[in-house]
C-alpha cells in the first residue's frame, strides 16, 4: 500500500513540475547567418541523400 502511495505521489509531483516549463517564443529567437547557412547546407545534403535512396528503392522495386 505504501509503494502505491509513493508511485502516485511521485507521478503527481512530476506532472506538476513539468507544467512550469517556460519556453521562449519563436519571435524572440534569432539565428545567426552562419547557423542558417549551415542548416541550409545540411538540408541540401539530406535532400540529395533522400533522392538517391528513392532512386535506388525504385530500381529495386522494378527488379522485383
């Protein structure tokens, strides 16, 4: 019975603490041009990999 009470109180306490999270609004955040450039570069690399994998999957489906 005591273990059950501990589980319930821990769960209630953790939920109460998680509600007090204070996140910054998106309007307040600024991204430096260097970071923006790197993100765009990585996005292009990821897109190239996705396109390459898509072509390989289509070729494999044709052979099946």
